[in-house]
């Protein structure tokens, strides 16, 4: 009770009074007191299980009734690569522009996030464009395109992308994910049989391994502060394929439309495709974060 009072900037007596008032309203004890020890009753535990949902519903009410102030909770989904690339900057601008907005973030795969938006469990998601056509009730806006590139140690950057993929150990991105599937399709289409070394689902770990000289990798060209200091070269592919498209997906007519619009307004300054030359980039991987 004392810790709750400290977090709420109230006195312990005020917190206890509010708990007793809630107990009277619900007609059931929510906490059991024994000396200085206070523990939730079974009913209290059940209430705690719904508390987060109830508070989010309260945030929705604020978002609906306030006309001149953008406030309330935005339920946002994001794929992992978005979490450590463009999303922190967007959220920083959002917090500065609308300090009364809070954001609940749920990470997951693109397909999972799309379905969560469709079920109204999330207001919007930063994810890859679905492989299927979107219905009229679902909107999409592109934030960035990420082409496939070969990551290689700088000392090997003067070699062609296909030569690197054929002659150097390959650090594969997990083929059960979109990046890995696209990379595998490219290798098969060009008859490249790589020297297999590792297969994993972390772009950061792959970049670290390439910087240590463990091999090369065929992945989407991301821009992450986590890879900014790594000494890794990007080698352009001679035969470009469709880039990975990262954007925002949301339901039209959502009750939190004002919150989604505020998020999009802060996301748009970062819209664009990283500028890639048609030649090898022999500079540090830090160029990706410029």
C-alpha cells in the first residue's frame, strides 16, 4: 500500500480509502489485511487480470471525447526490425508533439499484427505489407523500402555480390521469416549454392558476425543505431528484386483515428528509401544510420 501511494503521489491512508470505496462499490473484498501485510483476495486477483484492459478502455474514452487535445493510449504493433530502426525516432517525435499520448507496444510477426489490427486488438501496426490484397476497411501507408544487399567484411567489398555468395561462408537469415525466404529465393533463382555456416533470426547478430569476418550475408538493407558502429560493407546485387516494404497498417474509422493520425504525422518525416548507389559501398555499416 505504501509503494502504491508513493507511485500515485498520495498518502497510504488515501490509497486505503480508495480501495475500501471500490470494495463497497463491487460488494466484495479485494485485499486481505494481516498486520502490515496486504495481499489480493481471489476477487482482487481477478480484478487485476482485467485492470490493464479497463485502463486502456478509459484511454479510448479520452481519445473519443476530447476534441482539441490528442490524448489517450495508442495500441501499436511492431515487427522486431522496426523496434530497433525507425520506431524509436517516430515515438520520440510523437511524445514531444503530444505529451498526453501513451503507447502500448506489442511486438510480433507481420501476419500476427495484421490480424490483431483486423480484430481491433491493435489500432495500428508497423509491419511489412501483407502478401494478400487489403480490404477497403484497412489502410496502408509506406514508410520505407529496403532492398536486398550482401553484407561483407570491407576487405572483400571489391568482389561482386554473386562471387561473395558463392565463395564465402553464408550467414543465413532464418528461412521461416520473410527476409530469409526472399534471400533463399534469390539464391535459387540465380543458381547460387552457398557455403552454409550459420542460420539465425537476428539481423544484429548477423551484422556482428560479418564484422568479425565469419562470412557474408544476404539480407534486407536496414538502418539501425545498433549496427551503426560496425565495420561492414554493403554490396549491391547485380540483379535487383522487389524491396521489402515497411509501413503502417490501420483500420479506417477506428475510435482512435485521431491517435493513429498523430502517429502517421510523426512517421512521415522519415519516409523514404535509403539512397543506394549501383556500386559497392565500401564504407562502414554506420552509413546505414545516416
